[in-house]
């Protein structure tokens, strides 16, 4: 008798709890649910499994076009019309760079960013194929490849030219012109400093260093040869010529002639 009474009370308790939970499901902001019939979500809600085992949560059913952004919707502007800032399926806000091509919004491509030169223009209105050798809309140049330093940048957005004021790959300098003698030569491959290995304007030599006695002076103004007018190395004199008939012969003082010997004739 006692056992039967306890069982009856247990069943009654479960029934009461079930009723309370169902009422809670109908009226709570986040009602619970499960696969059981009495734990089903009310109309307008869906049961969302948040774990392996119930209870789970009831969430408002998303209806595209009702003006409420719910569940998997990206947007909801109160209608199901594309081209007005929210697609007809409420899955796109129709902005360029969202990785979805919104034809109704005028897009012809969308690669997930708003960068030019990568196949789709920054406004998603033009498809670019930089490197195909054809100058297309949005390109400044196209030399048939996507390599820098050959006259056209790898994204076809600017022409690689010495004198444009931008130091680009392959250039040592670029001062915005193609003049020599102003700190960057006309080929943009020398900063016109002594010791850079390039004989620039106003230099006589440049052997890649700034040392004396190695064939080029440390100022790059002399090739350190006899006859250049500069006394260098083991020279004692240098009168800018190799005339053996003067007082400096082979960059050495000419020794006096023996008495009675005729003066050497000039070469």
C-alpha cells in the first residue's frame, strides 16, 4: 500500500513539474525544450540544441522580411527584395567585400575585400586580370606578368619608371627626375657617392671603396696614375704630362744631365 502510494505521488510530482516547465516554456524569454512532446517549443519558436543532452533552448523562429534579425540572418529590412541593402534571403547586407556577389546591388565580383589589383576591383564592379597583357578598366599598366621592377608594378597600378619619385624594386634612389649630379643619377641606380662602385658625374673613378693607393683615390677624383696632375702613391711630382723633356719625368724629378751631354729630346 505504502509503495503504491509513493509511486503515485512520484508520478503526480512529475506531471506537475512537466506542466510547470511547459508553462515556463510558453512564457519565459528563453524557454526550455527537448524532443519530448510536452517539451516542444511554442508556435513561432524553434528548439536550438545547445548541448548533447536536453534541456535545450527555444529561440524565436527567423522569418526573413519581418524586420527582425534573428538566428542565421545577416540582415532583415522588413521585405524580401534584393538591391536595397539587404538581400531577399536576408543573408547579405549587399556591401562590397562581404565575399558574396550581390548582382541586384550591381556587383559582378566579390573576393572578400575592397582591394584593387587582386582580380576584383575595390568596388566589386569590375573583374581585373592583371598580368594578361591587356590594359583593362582600373589598370594603369599591364605588361603581361605580375612582377615588380620591369616597368609595371605587380598589381598593374603604377608604371615602374625612374624619375617618378618612388624608390622601387631595382632602384637605388629616385628623386623625381632623371638628372645627374643631384644626389641620384639619371638611371636611378646610384646615389652619386664615392665608393659605390659607379663612376658618377664629377668622379674620375670609383672602385667600390674609399681607400687610397689602390688605383682610385679615396675621393674618387684620381685614378692614381702618373700624369693626372695629382701627386699620389710613390710619386714625387706630377705635371700632368709624360714629357720626358721637362723637370718631372715619370713623376720623378729629372736628374741633371752630365756636363757636355746633350739634353734628351722630347718624346
